[in-house]
C-alpha cells in the first residue's frame, strides 16, 4: 500500500522523518478526485469533508492530532514544538450522511 503525507509544513515533514514514520510521498495539497490515492493510506490534518471523500474511495486516513497550547497557535511548529503538543496518529473513518440546503 502506498502512503502519502499531505502537508505544506516543514516541521510536520521533519517530525515524521524524526519519528521514523515512513511515507512514500509528501504532497502539499490533496486532490480528492485523483484516483492515484485509491487503495492508499493518507496521513495529514485534513478537513472532514476531504476525509469523507477519501474514506468513500476506500482510502485509510490517519490524522495527526495535536493539542496546541495558546502560545503556539498561528505559527509554524518545529518538530520539538510538535512534541510539546502531545502528537497522536489517529485513524478516522468518516461517512457523509447528507446536506442541508440554504436556498
């Protein structure tokens, strides 16, 4: 299975490397329509609607969860900063149940 890391943050990419978490390819943005992600695993910090799209295609999504303290919010994090944020890799399965119309 091919694994992808979706991140544009140098600190996140370095954190994965420093923790020996192997990914086949790093990409900055996910194009949910591309079939190249099918039957793959994706790591990242993605919005819920993109996670649902991946799961619908049979892709396993692993979320990099961080508990970011107030003093680190809104800035680029180094791998050391990330270690301070209690990093966890959590597998998510998201199902889209419907939508509301506002018209």
